[in-house]
């Protein structure tokens, strides 16, 4: 039992959990079930980040993807007005094209890994005296402040646009309901 590393076991469990949940998304006919399986995929990936000492990325994964994006998707699916009253189901069309695009994307992603691209090095904890999360925060608020502010403005514009479109949709529905 001495040679077994618990981080490796946890990694394989979480990675397998994520892969099987992702496969469940592919074969799910019900869109709501697919969204719930996507939550499980994101939880597994966040767990992999956390056991890899990237706790900032793991918590960000949970807060942004699970807390924001997926909840919006669920509300969008549940509040979608269905005219015919049928369940919202998905179809698997263009499987060959999707498979070819997937393998192409996989090749594009593996090329930099094979070529040995340099990752940004924050420095070790002993050199700086800060944790990785603190180093990311310092880096974002000093050298990447402009990019952070531009991202915040773009997200605000997207939120205002979404609220405007939702208001237009409500007006249109109100007109159609009274006729």
C-alpha cells in the first residue's frame, strides 16, 4: 500500500467520471438530462483541477460554469415556450462530420503539447511567498488590468444585450397572448 499515490487514484476516478458523463451527454435524447450530465462533467473537471493544486481554476470552474452558464441553460430550456407541447429532444445528425471535426480539433490541441510550448511560470511558492491564487490575483491586477477591464465591459454589454432581447421577447409574447 506504500507505492499507491492517492492523488493518482483520485485523478483516474474523477477523469473516468468526467469521461463517462461526457459519453452520457452524447447518447442522451432528453436535453435536460444532457445538461445535468454536463454539470457532472464540469464537477469532475473541477475536481481534477483541485487535486492538481490548481484550486483557483477548480473553484472558478464551479462558480462560472456550474453556477452561471449551466443554470442559465437550465432556465432557458425549462422556460422555452413549446408551441406543439412535445418534449424537447435532440437528434444525432451529421455524426461523421462531427467526428472528423473532433479529430481535427484533437490534432490541433495535441500539436502544441508535442512541440513543447512554454507555459507561463508564476514562480515557486518559496521564491515569492505567495500561493498560486494570490499570484494570479496580483498578476491580474497589475500586468493584465486592461484585459481584465475590457473583459468586464464585454460581459456587461452581453448582459445588457440579453436583458434587452428578453424584454423584446416579453413584449412580443404579450402582443401574441392578447390577440
